[in-house]
C-alpha cells in the first residue's frame, strides 16, 4: 500500500509540478491553428496571431510614410524677398547707381564675426531706397518681380533701363534643424532650394544615436513623420521635402527604440533597434541564440501593442525551415520577445526548488531514526543489567 501511495504521489508531482515552476510560461494562451483569434486575459482583449509568410507580407506592405497629407510638395520653389534681406542692384551703363553700401550681417551660429553684405537693405517695412526711383516696397516679391518694379520706377528718368537684381544676403527666412545632428541650429532659406537631406548634411550629418525612422518635420504647426531610412537606404525622394520658412526638422534619439528579449535564450537583454532592417532572427542572434537544453522553439512569442490592442505573435520554429520566417519578421520599438521553456525544463526547475526541502526532510528523518536507535540500544542495555 505504501509503495502504491508513493507512486501516486510521484505521479501527482509530475502532473502538477510544472504549474508551480518559477519563471514565465504561456500555457494560459490558447494558440489558434490558422486565423487570428481574440481572447480575454486579465480583462484585456488580445489577439494571438500565428506567424506565417502571409502575415509577414501584410506587415511589410503597410505604408506608414509619406503622410496622408504631405506638405505642399507641388508648390514651385522661388525665393520671396523679406525684411532684413540685402539686394544687390546693377544698372548697366550707370555705374553711379551701383550698390556700394555695406551692411553688417547678423552673425549666425558657425558664421565668422563681422560678415558684411553690400547692397540695399530691406527695412522692417519691406522697403528699399534706390536713387531716382525712391522708396520701393519689395517684401513679398520674387527677385523678378522686384526687378520689374524698379524698372518701372527708373524708366521715367532713364530710357529702357537695363538692370540686374540679386539677393546678396539672405536674412529674412530661417528653418531649424534640431536634435541628433552634429551642429543643430538655424539654417538660412536661400534662392537654391534646400531639401531635408541637404539640411542634415549642412549641419554636419547625423549623430550615432539618431533615430532615422521617426524624424519629424513641423510646418505651420503640423507634424509630418519622415522616414530617413527610405531616403538614405532606398533612395525614396518622395519624403525629401524642400524646407521652407519656419520649418523645424527634428531628429529624435533612438533611446525608445528598444526590444526586450526574455526566456530561454543564452543571454536575456534589452537592445536598441539599429538604423536598418532588424528581424526577429537578428534579435535572437544578438542574444547568442536559444538555450538548446531548455528552449521550446515551437513556442516563440512576440508581444506588441497596436491601436491599444495587445497582439501576441506566435512562431513555431521547431523545424529549420520555419526559421526563415524569423528572418523576415520585422521588429518594432517596445516589442517583447519571449522564448518559452520545455515542460521538462519547467519540471526540473520545480524539482530543484523542492529538492533542498526533500533533502532536509530526509536528513531530519534519518537523524531522528539514528537517535531512536541509540535510545533503544541504551534501553536494551539497562534492561539486561
């Protein structure tokens, strides 16, 4: 009877021991065979999605950029004269009208002290003074329009005046490049259009901690996400917008682009997604692979939150062929990757937890028995006397 009871107790340990094993496990998640299903866990709805090539293709086909309402990319670029600009005006055959007044140029970060620009200063009201033409309002005009206005004024005194107008100092319009660039600051808007890539290059390039996927262009109080990786790696110029007055280009750092790796891997860790395509296989590879003695490779999970709904992606990588899916599965910031242990590994952990208690109980029982044997021997000797 005692032997049968002992066998029953051991069997009960094997059946229920895994439930008390330390660590994380996913037995309470019902895994669907094919289609995504909606479950309920601790009052929160979630979806369990098996990783297949169709799922990966749908994920990779989602176009997040450019934004649905891109900035005015179709607007032709032409510089508009503004206050504090300096115009250089040349009238042919009339050297006495040559611009000769030197105006101190405001010093911007990175510019040499004492930079001067020669020409006609556009005052805060948008006016310049030109000999024989008087006060002319040029603010809000293109260079060609300003030229035509000056010609009309001079033609009253000079027959068929031939003149040239150009901007010798661009002071009225600024864009700003801030964040993870080597020389953040303002960037003058000039007659030659400057794109986002031009602006970054003009500021010394990006720092090593720049997040290329989530740059932001603020225009007229509205933010537009810019994927610089598409510009630099794929040559997608649809997002390489021309900067305009008041634009703020912000390059964030990549500190929030983290992936958390847990479970039966050689090295559990937190890592920052690099500025390139980064897959589930890359994540596991950086952690030095699976712990082959404890990992259940048929139960690899990626936890992701989308639109306030938790998604659990399940990859069965039991066969080597399915590992191809891991090389194509793209990682996203704040993903949590978990590799489940085998049931045997969980049982071994449970057994290691209770083994010290069993050994202590066994040693205690053994000591009690030895003490009882000694007492019996002593009692036996006393009775013989």
